């Protein structure tokens, strides 16, 4: 007979309650009856378990089989937990699966992967009187047996089925679970092999957090031995509220048994004779959400420092007026066609080097790996790599109002300068259409050291003289300031910009609006490669190994970049062109040999012009071509400057030639753009390909780092300095000052700083976690509770965190006598009392000020120490989180409306939660 039975109490496993998976009934006449779809059925005595059934078979609440419905299972488990505080499930599981899980655990023990819990935590995790060899299960680990993973998935399934019904049983809904803890019973003989480790505050904190948030403790017993369990009722309201309250409950868990119990109601004890594997987890309530509402004596810059970000300070900007850097633009290899792309590529530690593409020339016709084959009679090259700019054959001549015939014969250098310079002018609000309507008194300079295009046999005429590269740009954009190119070989761009500085500083006779400074270089012909190979200048490996012991030459590269320079007040600038100097080697060992004293003299003059001291140098962008002779001489010159005065922070040194190669005439401008990005980001970008420092570098005598990883400045302000040396002896040095533009989320940095602190101290008192003392929030914090965490600049980074309760929400419940006032721009920040309405509802109609902006915040009971304000200042969102009531809040809501119009302000209060709304009248 079919019957609907509620599995709410323990029943015998003799078949009185079970899951009916299939039935096949045959009548006496031989006809069959269709199978029933009933879930639970009472089974008659003849269908009980056959011979060999023991009278001591354990009891259970629910059978969990393959046809179990989630809703039925969830309802029955929640009912058991509500009525009795525990639920015992019997899993329909093959014995082979159980033995496989036990064997997998034993194998882990033989591999030495099992350990022991600390003495203070063992009984808390495993139960009173229990000892075990344990392992926290990582479900993402690659070497975990499928039988153990299946058991872990069973616990997740149980949690997911129970979660929708958890609100009927617990005060808080079930939201998550802890990782599974695998435990293999431990006998006395094995204890010596598994000593208990010392406990620390992090272990105690993890356990206490799980215990406090724990709603249900789940144990899956896999055997092979049975476990005797005892649930002893705790004292407290949760256990007292159970309808079927019992003092002590004794259970037997055979293999395949799953126990759920409420840890707030029971203490678990367990004993086992033999070996048994148990898998446990705790089903948790939602983690409390904490917000940083306000801070006393709060200096955001201090937390920036403590959080691993830029501290305040650093070298101050110069006083008075001078030259600013307003904008930058690039057209560099690897599609770094914007400064942000350039910065991203260098931040990622990538180079832009590829084999010379066929769009330039067929490198196989010229390349040889044998240096002996390279001579004047046999023009070959030892380098087949370059960093090249893609798409130089593409040009929108119609935008620049250049005819097709003229565009065909234009040097690509002119095209690149037009595109990069045009991008710079666009940032100043000057497009081609704007420039057609009126001229601008703007200077233009281009650093360039050669033009390969005329050597390719193209009919070019006079349109491709070097001077036309700059002249055409001023012509196209109707610019009437000084216009010139500069060729000092590798230092051409810095020299051109240095001369532009002199033009901008003239504020009497020829006052420029601003200046467009660019540098450019393209490798279009194999001729310069052959020449460099004959001079043993280029690296056969096709990289610049700057600062490295394997430095053997430079890599030729391409690119165009530029910046806008403008004269103005230093106080309004975030990036300042502080100083630059240019000079010549004069008589040296040879025409192309570097001259250390000459380099030192130029650097010294630039530092004196900047009115700074050597220790104020933050980041140094070296010329760094990667030659065995040039790099040590350059570092020697820097050393002589920097060793004069002790430094408080190491000098950071790098070179962008390891990323994009040597752009020759355009190299200095690419380095200058990098330096501008450096001070704007407050970080020095890394040099690549440095494995072992060049032994000839005199780097140990002064405090410096050759950066192989991106590194932050010590302070938000700093200097970036650039050296650029022409192979003919023209040397230049430039100094940029800047303040980091990085937007720091002070609150996020503060939370990150707190997260890096050591765990709160926990003092273990007895076996019951509810008796433990901890520098943590209370077990059940209420909305409106306020805790303080004290941080001091002198505290070590691993100072233990300590939560101190400063306001108890339970003591500040809304009373019938509470009232609220509003203060804002409409009443000169005086107080007006809101009119009470329904319970928890207060409102007032106000007039919008003459400027059309209504700003306001609220005070509880008219107390200026109980302010209600939005999380963000000038808040325009009605759903924004409301802070308070507390002291020191200065933010306000901001509403735009017609001047002198009326707006209705509404404040809603319910159980220390607040909401704000407004509407025009």
C-alpha cells in the first residue's frame, strides 16, 4: 500500500522508509501494473533486507538516491534542522566508491601530504575526542582523486539544495561553504609520526570566523569503519527553541552516512575503532559588509605611503614661470600610436623587434652571419632585425589638402611628422579646418639625422630636402613661428628641443603661443645598415643589450614622436621642462669616441640650470645604445655627478632602446616622451634583456638601481632626466619635473593596507569558541555598528589588526522623540527642522538658490556630531549609501533645479538605515 510519510524522525533501516526507484507488479492473471511515481512508500515485511541483516542497523532521516527531488530533499532537511537541530542522511553509494576514496586518502598519507591540526583547533574541527590526519581539499588541484572530488561535490549539492529553505530555519540565509576538510582517523601508535604544529592567529581567526558564521556543519563518513557520534546540547536560545529538544543524542554513522547539525545547538563528539575517512565542511551565512565611513586625523597621503603607493613630497617644483609639457604624441613600432599604448607596452616589459619586413627591402640579399664577409667590396649587414613602424605607405593626403601627385613623391618622414604633429595640434584644439581660417604663432622643430627616401631612386625634386620636413608642417597648418630641423646625429631631437626652449623663453620680441617639438626616423634603405656593420656599430643579435655584459652594439629602429611645449606659470603645470643643455666633445680620442668629461659637464650644467641637487634626481633615462664602450663611459659620468652628495633613495636607471631600439635622429624625442610618462605615472619603466651587468659599469660606487622591473617612485613628485649623445660628439641632457597623475582611491588603498596587516589576536580560553576572546567584531554585528581600527605611520606593516567598538547600533534605536534637521545652501547652512509624517518619514519643502544648485545634508536631533551625509561629496544619486549619524561628515547631496523653484526633500529612517529622496514641486 502507498503512503505519504514525513521523514521527520529517526526510523529503522529495515525498509519502513525508503526511496522507491522502480516497481514492477504482476497480478495473478499474469497482467502487469504500470510503475508508480510515488517518492516515498511503506514497504511490507517480506521486502525487508534479506538474511544477514543485523538488528543494530543504524537509523536515519532521509535516503539520498539518484531520483531524489531537490525541493523534497530541501524541505525535509530544513524541517529536521528546525525541529531537531540535526539531520541524518543515508547515501545510495557504491561500496567501491567509498573504498576508492579511503585508498586515495591513504595514498596521500604515504606521499607525506597529510598533516595534523594544532591542538587548539583539532577538536573544534573534528569533534571532541577525535584525532586525525587531515588535508584541506583544493577542488582545482590537478592531482586529486575523483572519488574525493565527488564527495566534495556532494557537500556542495547538499548546501545548494538547503540554501533556498535556510530562511525558514536560521536567522540568516545560507550563502557559502568552507573548503572540505579530509580527515583520516589516527590511532595512538601513529601519533608520533604526526606531531601537532603550533597555532597562529591566522589559523585561529579562520576557525573562529567559520564557527561564528556557521549555520550547518556537514560530515560525510566514508568508512570503512563505523563512527559513534554524540551530539550534546549547548546552552543557549537556539537549542532551547528546538521543538524536539534532547540533552544527548547518540548516533552510529556507517559508511555512506551524511550528518548535518547546527553548531549553535550541539557539540559533536566522535569515537572510532579502526580506520575511517570523514569529509567535513561548514555552511556559512553571508560575510558582514564593512564600509570605511570616516577617519579622525586622517591624512590620505600617509595611507598612500603605507599602502605601497606614492607618498607625498619629493622634489618641489621650481618657482615662477617657465616651460610646461602640455601634450605628447607617438607613432612608434608595435602599433604604439598613442602615448598610452607606448606606456602600456613598456609597462608590460615587451620589445617591438621583428625581422626587417619585405616592405622595406629583402634583408636576405644583404644579411650574413659571418662577420668576415662584411667589407667595402662586399656590402653586407650583420643585423636582420628592426623595430619598424607599420603602415607608413598609408597617408590621408586629402585631410592635409595635398594633391595625389605631390603625395606620391613625398618623403615618408614628412608624412609621419604631419600625422604626429597633427595629433598634437588636435589636442590643442587646432584642426586643419581651424588652421585654414587663421594662423597661429607656433614654432616647429624636427630632430632628424638622415633621409633614406631620396636614395631609393624616386623622382623627388626639391620637395624632399631635409628642411621641407619641418617647413611643410608649418605650411599645411598655417603656423608662422620659427621653423627648423636639427641634425646632430643621435642627439638631434634633444638639441632641437633645447633650441626651442630658448625661443619660448623670449617673452619680449617673439612671443610664441607654443612650440611643436618632434623627432623622426625611418629605415628605408639597406645602405645605413651596411655602413653601421662596417663600423661594427650594430648588434648581430638584433637587440640593444644596454647595461648587460653581452652588449655588442645597437639595434636600428624607426619611429616618430613629439610634444607640445608652452610657456606659463609653474604652479599650474603637472609636467615641467625644467632644464636642458647641449655641448660638444671637442677634441677626443677619435671623432666617434664618447667623451666622459664632456658628458659630465653637460649633465652638471643642466642640474645647475634646474636649480636642483643631484640627490633630487629620481629616474635617469640613459642614452644606452648597448655598446661595450659607450655604456660604461656614460655610467661613469653619471657616477661622478651623483657621488658628490649622499642620496636618500637609489637612483633608478633605464633605457627605452631595449624596447624600441635606437631611433637615431628620433631617439631622444622617444626617450623624452617616455620621461614625461614616467613622471606623470610616478614610476620608472624597466630595461629589458639585462641578465648580468656589464662588469665595466662603475655602479657600486654610487647608490643606483638598473631597473629590470617597473618600479614606483618613492614620492609623488620626481625628476626624470635624459641623456642623448650624438656619435659625432654633440651631447645633450634634459630634466623633466612632474607630479604623478595617477588617481589614487584613498579608501581602496586604506582597505588594502588593512588587508596587509597581521590577523587579529585571539586568546583561546577552553574548548568552546564562544568563550574565546578576540580583537575582532562581535559575532553578530548589527547595521549601524561602528568599529575603529587604529593605524599609525610608525607601525610595522604586519601590525596585528585590532577592532574596537565605538558605537553600538542596538543602543541607538530610533525613538519616538527623535527629530531631524536639514542644513544646506538654501538656508546658509543653518538648521531647519523636517516635518514628521508616517513613522520613519520626515520631509520639508525648500527653495532652490539663485545659482540653481541645491546642496544639503541632515543632522539627527539637531546635533552637529550626528551628521547624515552621502558617501561621496556633491552626490546626485538618490540611491547612494548614507553615512552616519556621526561626527565629521562634510559631504553633501547636490540637486540642480531652476532657481527659486521648490524641491521637496524626504528622509526615510528604519532600524538605523537611512534613505534620501527629493522631487520638484
